């Protein structure tokens, strides 16, 4: 698996910090599920996820 870099917005960083402070397991699981979706990408698209998100015929 290739190395990945994820950039968190200020809001996402504050959310992660709040989860840790509150020890909110359910919210931590939701947050991690969202992060994993960002990491996984969209396999099967020859041009990659950005091209797949655009209008049909452009990628």
C-alpha cells in the first residue's frame, strides 16, 4: 500500500481533540470511518479519484 498524507482542517483537528478530551468512543469511530474513506480513495478509476469526481467525459 502506498504512503498517504492526510491534511486536517482546523475544524477537523479541533473535532479530534474534542473526541480525545471527552473520551467519546462512538464519535471517535465515526471520525475514523471518515478518515478511512479519505485514505481508501476510489479503486477502479484509471484516472484516479479526482477525475472520477468531475463531470462525465472529463477524465
